[in-house]
C-alpha cells in the first residue's frame, strides 16, 4: 500500500531550468516490485488531471485510488480507501507526507 498525500502531477520541473524529474507517484508506480495498491491525494485540480493522465500512460493496470482535495479535509476518504487488515489480510502501508515549497 502506497499513499501519497501531496501527489502533485507526477513530474516536476526544477525551477529556472528545463530539467524535469519523476515525482514520487511515478517513481512508486515504476518500481520493479510494485505495491498492491496506491492512493494519491492532490488538492489542485490541474495537477490531479495531469497525474491521472500520466498514471494511465505509465501504469494503466495499477490499483490506484485518486482522492481529489486537501489531505487534511479528505482524511476520511483516504482512510476508507485503505483495505482493512485482519488475521488473514495483513496490510502494510507507506505514507508520504511531502510538500514542495516555492521560494
């Protein structure tokens, strides 16, 4: 289970350059040993639209749940997307809480 609370658009450009890097959602989706499920939360609609398009192109069969809106206000929806653990269904989750800051 991979949870990214500030997913962004999937790629990031280094300010003042033409260099574009893969963001954490795309890196997670392209690992050799993939996660079983991904949850991407993003507040800005234009970034979410870009992320959805990139996920469809990079990993169309991945189990992705998109949660539009602020992770602070959408915490119930995020938690509801996490499968419930039990003795027969173990759930291990990695949650990223990173946010880019403009200078």
